[in-house]
């Protein structure tokens, strides 16, 4: 495997995990706002 290929492979994982974390945080904020609007508990 070339150095460039290995570098790209190693750098892809932080990007993918950051996207997953961003998606989860966005969904959490959306759920918190909806629960606050409805007057219900998040748990």
C-alpha cells in the first residue's frame, strides 16, 4: 500500500466518526427542543 493510500485510510476514520457524532448531537438537540416545547421529560 502506498504512503498516500495509507494516509487517506487513516484520515477517513476521524472524518466518519465526526459525522456520526454530529448527527447524534443534532438529533439530541432536536429531541430536547421538542420535549421542552411539548412540556414532557426527555427521559
